[in-house]
C-alpha cells in the first residue's frame, strides 16, 4: 500500500511537470508602434513591459497595410538586424485580398534584452503612399509551448506619404507643383500655331486649372482632374497646316480684313514685262533696218 501511494504521488508530480507554462503578459505598456522613416517606410516596434522577464522568443504581429497605388508593387517587410541575429525563423506574408501583413519571429534566444522593454521588428515598404493600422488581437506571443493574445494599450493608424502638405494633408505638393508647371507650359504656347477651336479649348482648361490651383481647399482628386484635363487639352491641340493657313487667309480676304492683291488695281508688277516687250521690239526694228540697208547697198553696187 505504501509503495502504491508513493508511486501515485510521483505520477501526479510528473504530470504537473509536463503541463505547459502559460504566458502572463503584463496588463499595461503593451504596444505595437508604427512610425514613418525618412525614406518613406513604416518602422514597426514592439513594447512589452515584461518581455525580458518572460524571456519571450516568439511573437506574431498582424497589421492592416493598405497601399494607395497597388501598381507600385507588393507590400514587403525588412526585418531589423537584431531580429535576424536572435531569431531562427523570421518570415512575413502579405495577402492582397485582406490587406493583412503577418509578421512571424521565432527562436530560442529571448528577443528582449535585460532592462529593455522595446525592440525594433523591421520596416514596411508599400510604394509612396500607404496606410498602416494596428488591429485588434494583432499581437500574440509564445513562452514555452503556449501562445496567447497580448492585449494592447492602443490601436494606432499611421499614413505614410512622400508628398503630404503639412498645411493641407489632402493636398499633395508634387501634384500641385506639376499642375503649376503644366499651366506655365500651356500659356507659353502660341495662338498662331494652332487652330482657333483647339486653342480656345486649351484656354478654358488653363482657366480651370488656375482656379483649382488657387483654391486652398482643393482636394487631391480635384487637382489630379484639373491636371489631366489640361494635359488632354494640350494633347488635343491641332497645329495650323498650309491648307488651314490658306483657308484663314481666304476668309480674312472675304471679311475684308486684308486687301486682295488681285483687286487692288496696282499695276506695278506689269512694268517689267512691258519694258521687256518694248526693248525686244526695238531690237527687232534695228535688226530689220540694218538688214534692209545691207540689201540696198548690194543692189547699188550691182548697178
């Protein structure tokens, strides 16, 4: 009986020993921070008050990353050097269907050093304009063999943009600058080089572009539309050809804007021809006179 009791106690302790150790994450100062870098990327950092104490070596972070222009390329993530050195596994996956970026780091070495509560995970690249949102249940951590969702203090949303105007975030400086340059280029075009109809259409587009450019409340979409309309008007200009120039000349003559040389009565151009005719007649007359005189001389000698 005694041996049986001792065996039962040993079995109970052995069972308890193999139970997984749960994570007891701190109830405060748990944050996933996203900040904009100088080169237009989003730096992701992780703060856990008891990260070093709990010797956390495995974490998974899920973020909502929404690029403004998907044509610029897919979302990518670059892990920090400290993560590469400590983690045996550092991977990320981005889904274009859900816009979720899953970042996974796993290893045997604690990610947080003693005395430190914040680590840099890496940076997000997603073109020139994108938004990153820290979503609910976005952070999980593993200690031992159990994974647990870490409650965060905040769920910030950060917009990364290389052309934001501090005075009006909805108005990009680069687009406004391009619109201004296009207006100047359009105004430098000569009216005489294009048909009246196409040039009048350009003037309307220039006027509209100026109104949008001078409107401090103009949105990004309005600026882009004004720029597109102006560029289209420039592209639609019809150069004046030889035929169209002749048509314009004929119309001006019909409208009596300029005199018609054929109906002015000006005979200045006739004199050179008349002089040639008179001179030719004189030469012929002299030639005939000399010829006749020569014949008369021959007759006189014979007689």
